[in-house]
């Protein structure tokens, strides 16, 4: 009975041992499978990562190449734009009459055959002698009428007594002045002033009270108004008081464009004191 009992115990013990062993073997086999799987996963991850890295590098390379290409295109585009604008500037300049900003003197004057490219009549309401026809450079007309309307709105009695004068008309006028004023005619109708009238961009102002002799024009409120406002419309007084070049002509205003006129006004300079090369820089924008 005792032996039978210890046999039973042995059997149970044996079964437990075998079960334990079996479990251990199963556990180990599970462990090695997992380990193998993990290693495989790590390897796969590495491959995917390397692949991704290679693809990213490729993309960066393509992108940089693309950017370089785009920049090349952009700079080419800019060059084209530059060239186009330069051609435009040159074209505009070639079509702008260089005489319009010339300084005239006894040594440099306008050719007697010179005529402005186009002339237009000054509206009758602004003309001193009602039935007289006065013409001005077509491109200057709107600036002049703007000036005259603004003067009118400020209760100024400004009228135009002279605009474009051809070489022939000027000779007749000078003759007439000489008859009326003798040798004094040279003081306000000499060779220098006529060139500016022949350009078509120059006018002589007067008022009803001053009339055709211009006498006392420099004492009028209209003259003061012109000194402070004419530049806004591109006009300047060619021969201001105390200038070193010519007889003081308070009524004689020339169109030089808004940009140059404003510069002369701000810097309190005279057109005839400015270097011709500096003046020429304003030619391109004279009608802007
Ligand atoms: Zn004049």
C-alpha cells in the first residue's frame, strides 16, 4: 500500500516534470519565434528608412534643380523686361523733341526753319485780344488751360497775349517794336526770347489792366500768383528778376514739364542757371 502510494506520487511528480519541461520548450520556441520576427521587423524598418532617405534626397535634388531652373527663367524674364523698358525709354526719347528743353543764347539759338510737331489754338476765353488766334504746342495745351482755369478760380485775371511765333512773325514783331520803342526794343524782344516762342511751348501773360505793353505786370497779384503756382502746371519764368542772362521778363513763361518745374521751384533755381546735361535728364518725362 505504501509502495503503491509512493508510486503514485512518483507518477504525479513525473507528469509535473514532463509538463514543466514541455512548457519550457514551448516557451523557448515561442521566444525564438518572437525574436526572429523582431529581427526581421527591424531589418525591414531599416530598409524602408533607407529607401525613404534615398527618395527624400532625390526629391531635394529635383527640387533644387527645379528652383535653379526657375531662377534662371526668372532672371531671363527680368533681363527681357529690362531690355524692353530700355528700348521703350530710348524709343520715347528718340520721339521727344530735344529742342523743348534747350537753353537759348546769343550763341545757341533755334534754326529759323524750326516748327513745333503740332500746334493747337488757345481757347478764346483766355486770349487778351478777343479776335486774335493764338497757338501753342498741342501737348502743352492742357497744362496751360489747367493753369488758366486755376488762376480764374483764384480770381486772377490772367490772359494770354502771345504764344507760338514763327521766325517770320517774330521778325515782323521785332520791326514793329523797334518802330514803337526805338532801340529799347532789344531789351524785351531780342534774339534770345524769340527762340522760346518759336518752340510753341512759351506764352506771354498779361491782365486787362496791364494790357499789351506789359508795363507794371511785375507789380500785379497775377504775377505773384504765377511765381507761386505756374510750376504745378510745368511752367517756369524763363528770365526772372535779377537773372544774369537776359532782360527781366515777368510775363514770359516757358513749359519745361512738371518734374523740372517743381525742382526749380523747390530749389529756388533758374532754368538758365542749371547745367544743360542736368536739364536733359528731364526730357524723357516732359509730358508726364
Ligand atoms: Zn515772351
